[in-house]
């Protein structure tokens, strides 16, 4: 767990990050599972959320000067320091978890149907 000053020095001001609206699921990507790591804590993660680093915290068309790829393991850094980003990441994460659960449920149902139909 970094203090805000340490986080800012290593990655940039937490307020200067925006969600790019992009999430990588390492189970679906070409890369093998587990070979994606959170840029902040370096844990192996399944869902990778792409953040855009901007020059300023001004949300009016800020130029991108870098990016950060994090897992939900590090959303907590933005809970206080960038509340809007934290909310967006939380919603995006919940969407991914719901999608994954729906796929798992449908595969299970399809599997029963496929066995009954001898496919
Ligand atoms: Zn992390």
C-alpha cells in the first residue's frame, strides 16, 4: 500500500488518471492466462483495466501522456484520490464479473443440452 505521495512519484497524480473504457480478459485474449500483471502491485490478474494518464486532472479533453494497467487489486488507490474513476472501475469490474457468470451459466446449460442431443 502506497501513500499518495509515493503513488504519485511512481505512477503520477491519481487525480490525473481516466478510465479508457478498456478491459482485457486474459482468459479470452491471445495471451496465456496469468501472464498479465497489475502495473501497480505486479500481481497476476485476469481482468486488466486500462487507465489513461493525463497531463492534468482537467477532464476537458486531456492529452494522454501515458497509461496504467491495473487489476481490481489496486482500485482502492482511487477510492479517495479519484472517486469518479473508482466508481467507473467498480462498475466496469461488476460488468465483467456478470458477463463471466452468464457465460459460465450458459456453458453449463448448453453442455446439458449438447449431451442430451449427443452433439
Ligand atoms: Zn494491483
